[in-house]
C-alpha cells in the first residue's frame, strides 16, 4: 500500500460510499415551520452534504426534502432525510455548506408536504 493510499484510508471515516448528486433540496431546521432552499452535493445512506443560503448550526436537527428525481428514488417520489448537522462551513465565495448525518429516511406520497409513507 502506497503512502497516498494509506493516508486516504486513515482519514476516511465514512461507513457508506458517496454518490455525487446535484439536486434542489428544501431544508427545515429544528422543527421550525420555516424552510430554506439549497442544493445537494453528494449523498450516501448515512449522510448528505448541502450548499445553502443560510448557515446551518452544527448540532441542529434538520429535515432535508430531496426534490423529485429518478436518480434519487423509483418513480420520482420525494424522500426526506432526517438528521443532525455534524459540520457547518462558510466558504470564501460566500457559500455555506453543511454535512448532515442521517438518522432516518422517509418516503413521501406527495411532494414535500409532510404526509406520506414511512420507509425507514
């Protein structure tokens, strides 16, 4: 094993492989009725990385509704990832990013309306 491979292995802590995915998301923070928009950068079974217009506080609980997309789920049904912000970042160009550890997945019957089927 080369030193580059060993260094990458030692720093990689993810349990699941990531899938590059660039879709619009709606984000609800901490049970608030307010939503903000953003974009997903990548996703896995256990996490999602987001770019948003607002700063998401590390440790806060969030719900991320992923826009209908055949790449995300069958038949284009939207899904919601419920989880906690594990890392929050501000970039030099003004963008804000957040890593979310997903604790639960929910598949919705209707687009991001809060009602639907629970597919943990």
